[in-house]
């Protein structure tokens, strides 16, 4: 493998609370090339905090430490604020869960995309506008010109999420972190959004970190999957080998889902072994 | 047990008029579980809300146990029909203890013996008496949903309306709640109407189901037919497809399905 795009070693995220210290991420290590990496886990497993820590978006009282946290050779821990600003949104972007909360409600979609573009590229307004329109077309908006001048509350969830993807990809990043990009969407709409994401990622040769609680979805979408439990990676496997998962937690997660294919009753539940969290 | 004939629900007037449910009819036998499936905006939740009086019945007939419902619903109705909502974080009063949440329906209906009933209800949903004086924030998502189910069951209703009861929960917790619902139905002879966007969940819990789109009933089918992949309707077929996960090799779908 050539030099990895992202190199994370022993990443830890701590929150010092009145009741003691909570370690949300406890020693996560992985390397990412130009591939699709899935991070799966249940709520509280630290998967979102991992994604946020990479971008330096850990909410204030939180504390991030790592032996190594490097993006394309740049050490993210020691990098200046200025360097970080050029990286964030420029070379690393993040798609958030719910377009309703993560788009600016008082700015049109077009203006938001232009803002994102001009924050990172010297461009005249007209040029940025063309880029934004082209991007809206790339995410398969039926009428880019119309969507351009709409406010976020005027579009549906699927359109909002596509606008968000457009905004995140307009700067041509090398790495995209998608944190539950489709969990606020309907099944059929989310397939459409995933298809667009998939196309853009493979077309542009980006690295993708796909964070989700949906094991089935992640394994069908990504190349490689990290399974997290209580802040640790309990298992790393090739997505296509998910059925041969070794860790009892992964196996338990797979089994407890009802499926159309077979009718198991009662559903096997997950017996959490305290040893998994050690 | 529950019979719905040509139900229409219309919100607003003039330019703001929205027909949320159009001419939906179905019938649920005593002790059966019936599913309503569809995407958001398909009107599936509105059907449920219209049954229990949270949405207006513009036209059509809703009858429970052979009697047409009255508006506003009477006490007798709520003794027969109770509802469990989607988000257990939002549907329990944050400043009421479990004990108070559970005693409220008993007080409204003038039931005696609250103490024993509350302990019994907690036991039924698999929680011990130690949960009785906790506040919702001291419970996990799955435990909260159990309390919501206990609250619905404490009046001994015959029909339970379940609006996406597991979609706010983790997969492993979802399995526990589904098992609990399955078990309660068998033990107490309940009738369920389950709303969900997850075909696998509906097929697991229900025998028959209705697929809805844009407020209209698209297809009525059985869980068995769904499992064997037999769906006559394109829309149902696309839902089955989508529930299988992401497919990369799939041929490019026809441009933009109707939104």
C-alpha cells in the first residue's frame, strides 16, 4: 500500500464531567487509503466522536489525544489553526446526519454552496455560481436552477441531503466523512442518495469514511468495516466477509435483525459480555 | 375488531388543503397484527392518529369492536385502544417518575389498586420494581420504550396502536422490544396495528399488511408473500429491493422516480 491518506493511531477522546471522566473513544487505530471505510456501532460506541475528532470538531470540554493523527503527511495535532482551516471543508469534508439541522436555514442552498466554495478557492462570484450549479446537477437535482434559489425548509429531506453532499464536494476534497448520511431519510430515497455518493466518490477517487449504525447497509456499501463497541474497535473485516465475522458482538448484531429471508422467533438478543469493553 | 371503511383525512383548506389519507379501507381481526408500511408522507401514521382521535376523520367510517367511534372519543374507547409512540425520548413526561406516568391512566379511569397494577405492568414489560421511582432520563432508550408500552397496557386495552415503536432504538434493543411485543400479544390476546417503514420489522410482527404511498393504499399483502418476494406492485417491489441493502451492480434505475 502506498502512503495512507489518513493515519490514525491510538486515538482517544475524553470528556471530563462532574461525575468523572468518560472516555468516548479508547485507542482507535486505522489507516485509510482511497477506499470506502465503514465504521459501525450502536449509539454510544464512539463512532461519531471518532469522525469528529479527525476533523477537530470534538465539542469543547472534550479532549483528544493520539499517538498519530495524520492526513496526507500533515500532523493534524500540531498543525496551525490556519492549516486546519484550509483542510477542513477544503480537503476533508463531512456530511452530517440530518439536513434539517445542518444547513443554514436563512441562506439559500445556492448561496451556501458558493460560500463553501469561495472559502477555499479564489473565485469570482460568477465562477462560483457556475460551480455550484454544476455540483447541484452532479447530485442529480432535477432542476438545479430552481433548487439553487430555494431555502432549506423548502426542500425535502432527500433533496436537502443531496444539497449537503453538493456543498461538501464542491471543493473537491480528498477525504469525505459521512456521519449517518441517510438515517434521516426514507429507504428508497436513501438508496438514491447512496448511489450518488458512491458514484461521486469512485469518480473522484476520494477516500470515504462512512459512519452508520446499520451493519447491513455499511457492508453492502463499503470495502472495509470497523466494528466499534464501547469506544474500541472490536473487529476489522472486509465487507464481503461480514458473514464470517469472528467477534461475538458483530455476530450478535447480525443475528438480532429481523430479515425478510427467514423468520426467526423469538429474535436472538445480544448478551453483552463485559469483557468486550475491556 | 377494527374496521376502517373509506377513511379520508384532510388537513387545511383552500391552497393549504392536503389530503393526507385517501380512501383507505382495511379490517383487522381480533388477536391479529396488521402492518402499515410506506415512506414518510405516505399517510401511514395519520391513519393511526385518525383511529385514536389525534387526527380528524374527514369522511369514512372507523369502528372498533363493531361500534363506530365518536368524536371526541369517550373513556370506553381509550380502555379498548391505546397507542405507543415512536420516540420514547419525547413521549414520556421528563419530570414525571415512572410511577406517576403509569398511575395517570389509572386515576383518569378511576381504577383502584394502583400499587399492584403498576407493579404488575412493570413486570409484564420485563422491568423490576426498582424502576418504579425513576425519571425518564435515568432510563435507556429501550427501557423508556418498555415504560411507554407498560403505560399503554395498564388499562388492559384490546387494541394497541404502534407507531414506529422501534425505529429510534439500536438494532439489539429493537430485537428485545420486538420479542416483548410478540410475547405480550400471545399472552394477553392483543390486537396490533403497527406502522413502520421497515419491511422486515413489519413482516416479523404482522401477518397481514397494507402498503401505502401518497396517502393511498397501494397493495394489501401478507407477510408470507413478502418473504417469498411475491409483490404484484412495483412500489412494494422497490421497497423490498431497498430493504436488501445497497446494491452496486444494479442497473441504473430509470431517472428519478416520482417524488
